[in-house]
C-alpha cells in the first residue's frame, strides 16, 4: 500500500522543521562553571581542558561581565586552593576572606543580578583530595556533613544565591538546610548533586583544581564509598527523592551524556527542576576529537546539549556554554 502517512513531510524544509521542533536551546538553559585561582592577571589554560581557564579575581570580573552580555546569567564557582592551605578538615573553606568568599563578592560586585552558585565539598581544600574528612581509611559522614553546612553558611554570608553540595554524604541536604535556616538565610537555595556517579569523566576537573585523591596508605584511592556506582538506576531515584525531602530546591544528575537515561527517569519521577552536569571529561573528549579533525566540534556540541535538554534537563551545567551561545 502506498503510504498516506509520510513522516518526511514534516522534514521537507528548515521552516517546517523549525515549526515542529520539540526542543529549543536558549542561553538561559545554562549554568557556567568557573575555576578561580589566587593571583592577579592570571588566565591559566587547563591542559586537559583546551580553551578553559583558571581565572584570578580580576579576570573573573571580566569573564562574568562578558557572560552577562551574552545572556548567560548563572555561574557555578570552584576554587583552586593553594597546597599550603589544605588540611584534612578543609579549615580554609570556612575562612570568611577565603578565595571562594572573595570570588562570590567579585561576581556580585561586577554583575549584581548574576545568579551565583557555589560548589560545596571538601575536596579542593582537603590535603587528601576527598570530599569529606578522612579517618582510619574511611570518609566520615556526619562530621563531614556538619562541615559542609558551615561552609554553606559561609558562602551564603558572602552573597551566594545557591549552594551546590557535590559531596554525596548522606543527610547533608537536611544538615545544610537547617544550618541556613538557623542563620537566617531562608532564601539561599540548594542545588543538590543528587545522583552523582563515581565517574572517570572527572579527570580533567581534578587536573584543573589539583584535587585528585592522594595515593597514600589509609586514604581511599577513589570516591566509590560515597559517589554512586554507575551500574545503578533505582538508587538514583532514591537518592534524588531523599534530597528533595531534605530540602533540595534543584536536583542534579552527573555526569551528562552517559547518564541521560537517568535524567529522563528522574524527570518523570520528580517535580523540582532537574539539572545535568556535562562534566570535564565530556568536554575534553570532544575538544580532542575536534582537534584531530575527527568530529565537527560545533555540530556535535549542539547535538549533545540538545540531547540533554530533550532528556529532560531544565538546567545544563556546561563548559561549552559560551561556545554554544555564540552559535545561537
Ligand atoms: C567536587 C566536584 C567534582 C566535580 C564537581 N565537583 C569532582 C569530583 O567529584 O571528583 C566534577 C566536575 C567535572 O568533572 O567537570 N566534589
């Protein structure tokens, strides 16, 4: 039988394709991760992340103004902490004049309406490169959660709009929420890394911040006792539901591309905004393939970002945000 229904009718021209397109990317979909370092006039390219930089505060100011002018209105801050300031308890994280606290103020001074989110985890501050306190070869849960709550309050006091705990300790969302409420930061939001997998895709990020777990006896060599096993799916739903019950305003799945099944599943399951983090290794992979001439950088980038949105992500944390917006 000759077909009456021809799906190709809806693909005959760009006009009809755009008319029926189900998913659209806009600058407001993006959360831009930024790496901050001490010093002045520093714009240090990260070797495993071509065209991505560690910025000193003066350069950070320039960068956020540029982002703002491009319609990118939300940033996620990470700091590279000098080695001599690291210890097991991440003491420097609570310094009101610490790099993170100064970075928050720098962004708010430069662009008062920019949404500022901050990474909350001990790893950049930890002499062991772990997201919590290390004791007897283990990562302490409750003691770490208490520190993360203090850290969150410190970020809120410096002007952060949202804190983003990326550590995967149990119960930390409630601990953080209660601490923020106690200190009067009732409008400071929490974006929880709810389903964060123990992934090899974080390698370049750990280069950027020099934050990889150290190779030492009595220090766990990886993060698999707190980050999730990538073989698991139901566990992601449980983790996410618990974070919402504990007070998370936004939940996140991380990494991105290999985990879009999880994004869709979570999106179908919960009614808070869902973020996805296209992580450093995903960025590095495409940059490397494009450098070799093996992939069309821009086409593959947009395809991946579109897939994340189609999978159900309301927010995409991505190192490609600027590249992508330039094409829009
Ligand atoms: C720290 C943190 C990591 C990332 C975000 N926050 C690294 C890790 O958990 O080891 C990874 C981001 C990326 O790879 O782009 N808790």
